[in-house]
C-alpha cells in the first residue's frame, strides 16, 4: 500500500509529466491561455490516463511481455510480443477515446459539452501514450500501482496546465519584451516552474 | 502538366522553409514533447532527429500516395497505424544497431507516434499533395526539428558535461577537482533548463525574423 501511495505522489510531483519529461507539451502550450479551458483539458487527461494505463497494464502483463502468454498454454511460454506494444497501446488509446466520447455523450451531455472538443485531441496527446510506455518501462508490479501511476501522472499534468494558464492570464498585463511574447515566455516560465517543482525531489512517504 | 525538376524553386522552398522561418518546433509549436527530453547529450539528439526525419518523410509519402483511397472519417486511425508501424521499424533498427542510444532514448522512440510533427505534416501537407513534394516537406520538417534538437543539446552537453558527442572539450585540468577554476553547470543537465534554452532560441529567432507584435 505504501508503495502505491508513494508511486502516486512521486508521479504528481517528482516525475511530473510536464516538468520532468515534457510530455503533452503541444496541447499544454496550445490550450493554456485560459484557466477554465485548461482545467477542462486537464480533467480529460486525468480521466484518460486513469483508464488507459491500467488497461494497457493488463495487456502488457497478460499478452505482450515476454512469456506473458504462458497462461494460454505452455507452448506459448517463449513468445515475446513486446515489439507490438506501440501499435497495441496506441490502438487501445484511440479506441478508448472513441468509446469514452460516445459514453459521455450519451450519459452526461453536460460533461460532454465541456469536455467534448478535447477528447479527440487527447488520442494524440503524448502524455497518454507516454503514461503507458513509462508503465511498461518501469515495470509496475500490480494493477493498483499502474492505476496509481496513471492517476498521479494525470493529476500532475492537470496541476501544471492550470498553473501555467493562471500565470499566462496574469502575464497579459506585464511588459514582456516583444519578441519573447507568447511562446518564448511560456517556455521560460515553464522552466522556472519546473525548477520550483524540483524542490520536491527526494520526498518519500 | 509539365514535369517539374527535382529541385525547382517550389520544392527547394518546401525544404528550406521549415529550417528557420516556419520551423515546426519554434514557430508552429509541434513536437516539443520529445524535443527536450532527449537533448542532454548530442548523440541521442542526433539519433532522435534522424529517426523523426525518417518517420515524417516516409509516412508523408505513404499517406500522400493513399490520400485519395482513404475515407475521410477513418483517416486518423489509418495515420496512426501507418506511423506506429514505421516507429516500430525505427525502434527495432535502433535496438539492433545502436542499443546504448536506444536505451537512452527509452520511451521517446515510441513517442514519435504521437509527435505532433508527424501527424501535423500528414494532415496539413501530405493529404493534399503529391508524394514527391510530401517527401521533401517531410525531410525539411524533420531537419527543422533536428536543428533545434542539435542546438539545444549542443549547449546542454557543452555547459553541463564539458563534452561534445562524448569527447572532452573543456580540458579536465581546468576543473576545480584537478586544481583549476572551472565547474560544470549542473542546472543545464536538469529538465527545466531545456525549456529555458528553447525559450531563448525562440526569442532570438523571433527577433531575427521580425515576427512579433
């Protein structure tokens, strides 16, 4: 249990998707102009990571990784399908995005109208695929750990995008050198936020 | 239609425009995700740049060749399949011939699939143009991405480790440990500095191009 909590906290603050690995930067930069919109996208990312990482964990554990097919029959023990993981993961993500979009549209029209435009964008958000790939690379041991990692990474991403959006809203009133405006200053501020987040390094529960 | 030469002015423009003026990373904000994580050292950055260039160029050609046969509704799925197949190829090639670099790049090879440059160029260019211009456009954008990667990693490796491509540039006798006065800048190695360096590159580029309000 302690491990799971530790993974959760670590993935929010220390291994933050944005500040430590730059994942999901494209939408992070493009959408972070207002707090409201970026919170919507952030929630969508949390949601998708929470679903896709455990699903891909199960696929990785029972289908893709070396010797994973042993539960089907003993003959398949030597099979290693891990080279297929990229295409399987992205297919899972793209189809889950589709399913979630349909389910949300059917059962929660209010949520759909606020998340709606972001859901298709998310299929090609590096943070989502990155979550699954990190899960595979770091070899989380249980479904709970994978879910905690997914949730934590999502929350970390949400935190980062809401933070930068709040700063950018204020930034509109400050006197930034003209060529630095927009993209340049956003990167530099993200870097400074990253340095601040490095203060969490070494925190353990 | 008249057959146009390989390096007509139009094709040349396709190749050179993404290098500086409409650079995919700094002007269009595409593919930043992976651009920064692999820039601690020069070598993985160059390998990454070559991989992305190959994937963009080839996927552009394939999608451009298929563009009239794919129904519009399912084109994203088709693009994802084509791109992820190419990325699997790149990943397997790297594992076979450059294992240590492939270990350093870790998940970022896989993330080429969701690199917005690849999808962006397919959507914006390959689906509306012939295979040859699409190929040139892919090469140009891959190189434009590569230039940023190489510039950032050049500074990060030089200032952070005192080496370039693993070779020592700043003599070891300069270091404090050996009785000199020099210390590596540890901050440059850390992730946030990549963002700040990129911010500065964008600043200089905007200033030079006069593209600011």
